[in-house]
C-alpha cells in the first residue's frame, strides 16, 4: 500500500518558524514532523510514500536525501506552482499509479491513531473514500458512518458532525474526481462531487481518543509538546543543563543547542543549534534561527 503526504503549503500561521524551515520539517521532540509521519507509516505496514513539495522545497529535497536507509521507500514530487490539496493529491497519485487504496496524510499532523485499523475498516466497508474523523469543530456530517455533507457545502442534515483529521483513505477511482495532474484544485470540491455522484460511497472512521494534533499555530506546537512530555525535561543526547537553571513546566532541547547559566524557563522548546543567553527568563517560548518567539 502507498501513502501520499501533503507537504507543499507555506504554513503561514506558524511563522516565524516556517520562514526558516518547511512546515513538515518543524521539529517535534527534535524529530521533523515528516519523520514522525514516516515512522507511523512503517509501524502501520505502509512502505511506499510520496510527498508533494513547493514552499521551501529545497529543505524537503535535502531532507529526503537523508532517508535512503529507512524502510519506507520515499519520494518527492515538486510542484511548479502551488496546486492546493486536490491538485497536490492528483499530481502525486499520477506518479504513484496505485492499484489499491492510498492513505492521504496532511504533512502537519501528529497522531498515534491506529491507521491499520482505519485501512482495514475501509476495505471491509467497500467505500470509495474513508475520512478519519475526531471530536472537534464540525466539518463532516454523517448518518451513522456514511458521509452526507462536508463543510456544509450541500446543506444536508445528518445525525452527527465531526472534525476531519487530515487523514483519509482513497480508492484509485476516487482520484478521478480530482483535477487533472498539474492543475490546481481543492480536495473538498472532489469530495462534494463524489457525494453528489455516488451517494453512500464515502464513510468515516472515528479515531476516538488517539493523540492528535494539527500543528497549525505556535500555541498548538507548544501544547503538543506538553501532551508528549508533560512537565518534564527532554534533553537530546549530549545536552547538559548548567548549574542554576530553573525549570517549570516542560523543556525540550535539541542537538547542538546551548542554555546559558542562570536561566529561568517555563514551557520552552529549543531547536537544534540554537542558544538561550545566560540569565534569560522565558515562558511559553520557541527558540530557533528566528530568535526567541514568545507564544
């Protein structure tokens, strides 16, 4: 089975972080988000994946060259212009030319959801497309597990509304509703077209209480670290804290980072090769090549 990872967006809400690094390469516990996604694919038995790239594509191309030894066969599909979610999926799908279902995964999602169970349920249901959903802002309207509307585009009433998780399973026939490869478009438009043309063919899979985070804003970025490490200290190998450093909440420091003596830190993430000056007092902050970003 193959996977498509959507990695082309600019991540404007994550600035200033994404002014210095492509959004899928923003580190979570010092590993790029994309690295966590690839580890999840491997754990769920998916060993071929491709990603679309546009914004800061050189970052992603360089990262891709470091992945030659991982079990997942990973490739990148550059876009000449930003194609949107629908155009991006279509462009990558044309390169993969899949014969069976394909997992589509946003490149800014961190989750421990059971993707294998979702794929298994998709196969058993006979659905053309399965949307993984969770509690949250209502976007997907259903009757039982059958999707009848999305983003209220059709105005159809249902029994339940849930939030789309940014992960879905597509049959190859579903890609026919997307734009032609190389043309821009929105995946929501394709989903609406399927709902009109083949009602009953889109299902949902509820990820339940699985950890899930859309790393869309600096606040969500910090809150994910809180969920992962609680009020603990995460030090990369070779990192030591000098005497006198006071820590409240959590602290995550990555390789090559330095923290000066006498600092008082609360809920702070320090990117690789970044430094906090001696005596600094930081609360809810991200430190990187962009300096100190207070949240």
